[in-house]
C-alpha cells in the first residue's frame, strides 16, 4: 500500500450520498473475473478519436462519433477542454461545442460542462507548455463572462495561474458562481499559492506538468502544491507525463482522497499514430501513445484513455481497484459539484470490467439507453 488506507466518509460535506463505486466487496472482486463500476469522469479532454474539441469548425456528427468512442472506454461524463487562444477563437470553439452538444442526446448526457484552460495562465517558457503564450492575458471578469456566455454558462472548471494580474481577484467570484477553480501552467511563490487556496482554489491541474524543467530546490510550485492539503491534484497516469516511480511520490503526498485521474486527451486518443491538431497547434501521435509537438520532445496532451490510466495505477502500485475507481469517477464528479455517481443502483451508468487479464479492461458500458460492448 502506498497510502493511508483510511476511506473517505460515506457522505460528503454537502450531504450527498455516496453510492458504491464498485459493485462488490474487495475480497470478492479480487477473485472475480468481472467487476462492475460506475462510469468514469474525465475533467480534461481536448479531443478524442481523431476529433479536435478546440476547433471552431467542429462538426456535430463528428463530435458525437468521438463521444461514442469515448463512452466505449468507460467514460460516461467529461468536460471538453478549451485551451489558450484569442478571445475570438475561444468563443468560436465554445459555439461549435455548444452546437454539437445541443444536437446530440448523448452529448447532453455525457457533458455537464466545459473546462477552460487559459488564457489566464503564465506565458513564460516552460510554464505555458504547448499553449500559444501570445494569447495569455491578465484576468478580468468581463473577459471570463464573454467566454462563459459563448459556452452557454457551462464552464464548470477553470485553470488559472494565480500570479497573473487579476487572477486572485477573479477566483472568489468564480467560486461564488459555483465554478471549480484549479491552478496550473503557473509559477506562484508560496505566499501567492496560499492566497489562491484562501480564495477558493481546490485543484492542481496535471500537477508536475506545464512547468519549467529546472526549478529552485528549496521551494518551488510543485512542492508548494504537494504540501497544500486544500488542493486535490489531477494526474495523467500514462507513464509518460510522470514515470511511475515519480507519480508514486506525488500520490503519497496527495493521498487517496485528494487524487484525481484525468487524460488531458487529444484528437490522438483512441486514434492511429500520425499528425493531428490541438486547436492552432500541430501535434504528432507517436507510437506508445505519446503526443509531441512535431520535431520536439515537448508533450502536448496525451493519447491515453482513462480506463488505461486506471489499469496502469492498479498494475504499477497494486492500489485496490475500487479505490482507483474513486479517483476517476466519484472524486472528479464531487470536485465539479455533480452527484458522485451516476446512480449505479438504477443502472444509469455501469461499466463492466474484465479482471481476469493482466490489467483490468472495459468490456461493456451502459449509460441510460446506450449499451456498448467491446469485442
Ligand atoms: Zn495543460
């Protein structure tokens, strides 16, 4: 075990009843060949199955097709994520996503809202990651409101850099509106980090990524965020964004109750190797599910599926399956204020996992009337 094994309470602070995330006691599922869980929830997905969600020309049919493929991997809830771009471009991306959502029952069921990652981020090299830094801006409420309006009021999660002008003032207003606030692509000093926590930040976005290669050893934004218990942290457990032995250290610091798995998936996810796009950025899906900016070793999101990340963590560390399911299902839902499970008892969402193999794999997915089976 790499964690304090104490489990979270049966109800959260809002009194929401937790359902059973895995439909069996650990002693039973350890011997079982099939296990049921509630559907997975991915808080950060920029595209899927060859379809880029950061594309103003996104077609509703293509969008729905990509969601069907995502559903087949066990994800029943996701936040399509729009990265940094000009205001005009981000508005067009949200319009295209809204058009896709409004024309698809599946999209309306799977998508409770969006994740806005930028433009209120740190433009310095190393911290901006693959985002186009020329569009990063100081934060204003008016700017956010224009984006929120384009998103139909559905921005549920925003990633900001607290050291950027205007951000510390923006955070409490966002929290008041029920929007979860994360920090990422940032380089705050410790005092600014604490002020962000006081203002209501609850998440570190893909902690350990979107940050400079070389950092001061005595204190730096990674250590500061690992030490701050008011922040949960999301991780991309694909073995590339952090090597397994490094992720083990992060998980020990955040403990089970503050760990969330995301994919930061792109159009490369569940797609063949080749050239794709992430908004205005060209990306290349190489073998072994790695996504780079072509000609560089700079990561640009992932090609991992959330079910693969779940399986990786079970495989690498022997963390109990039901515990990892919480990281990819209940805990991300709780962070954005959704019921923690999609009512497994009434079969609103159910994932059947085949456990008899080396790693758990998704065999069947039920979401409402949709039933998919992976052959
Ligand atoms: Zn990012």
